C-alpha cells in the first residue's frame, strides 16, 4: 500500500542548487536551478539543448551555453528532472 506524505516545500524547491533539465513546449533547457517562483525558474550556467543524443550519454549531442542567467517560464515546462 502506498503512503501519501504532505510536505510544505515543492519538488522544485528541493532541487535548488542542482543541475536540472526542463523539457518545455519548444526547447530543452538545462542549468543550475537558482530560483523558483510562481512565474519563472532561474537557471545559472544555463544551456539550450538542440539535440540530446542518447540519454545515457554523459554529454548532450548539441547544447549551446546561454550568455547569462536564464529564466524559463513555469507555464512552458512539460517535465523536468536531474539527468546528469
């Protein structure tokens, strides 16, 4: 039997400081999750992933570094996780 446990912090809050990958409506973004609020997620050392390659590879096939901290809109995120 599964047990449901309530917590006050969201899953994203628990990932602060981790390298997180966000699959969004049009693109994939990855970077260190620095801030979470009701509108956006802020990533530092962020990249946009144009081609993933095999998911068990240690590096993306084609990921381009973004020039500064980057915000991703919460409403564009389809899924997320720590892949690497």
